């Protein structure tokens, strides 16, 4: 478990370096504003990006702790220069395409990058990590609920109010 944590931290640092790398040739007096949403993973990624930029000669200010849509608006209005974003969030929320499910991460990245170009947003190379969410169900409940979201939804529809969902 400890090795997995170290590997995850290494992957995040490398991902941040890949994300910021193209900007490292633009040093100067410009202050770069790094944004981060209001949850732990975003604080960590934002801080890593800030440190990487600072250690490479950039002046950095942080705009952390804003909600998802506020963070995105900051980028769209040039109040924020960059922040770590999730392709699934961009596709479903900002591009209003939640009804079109794309399960291939590379295709989703390409689609988000292409559509967001019309908004003046440039997606840098993706970080070499995946932030896919999954549901966890007790082993005893799989027989009743099934092992897919579709079967869980069918059970929930047939037994309203019986299942308690927690995040």
C-alpha cells in the first residue's frame, strides 16, 4: 500500500510537470494565477503546480477553494491562468454533453480539447493518471443488486427508498 501511495505521488508530480512543461519557456515578470477547486485533490494538484512554476522562476499567485463553475469561469475570464481539470467534468458540465457518454479516455480528451478550443481554452497534454470513480457494494449485496450500474438502477427503481447512497 505504501508503494502504491509513493507511485501515485510520483505519477501526480510527473503529470503536473507534463501539464506545466510547455509554459516553462515563458518566464518573465508575468504572474501566473493557479486555480484550484474546493476539495483536497484540487488543493494538492494546485499546490504542486504552484511549486513547480515557482521553482522554475515564475511569480505565482493562487486562487484556491472556489467551486467548480467559479473555477472554470476564472479561466474563461482570464482571472485564472490554469488549473487541473477533469475531462469528464468538462464534457458533462461545461460543454453540456452529459447525455453523450464516452468511455474511452483518449477519445474523451480529444473531444473535450476540440470543443473547448471554441471557448478559447487550450487543453495541455493529459496527466498520466486516471481519476475514474466507481461504486463499492458489499459482497453480500451483489446477488440482489447485481454488479453494474444498470442492474443497481433497475433494483433501485423496483425498490424505491430501500438503498441508501453515500459519497
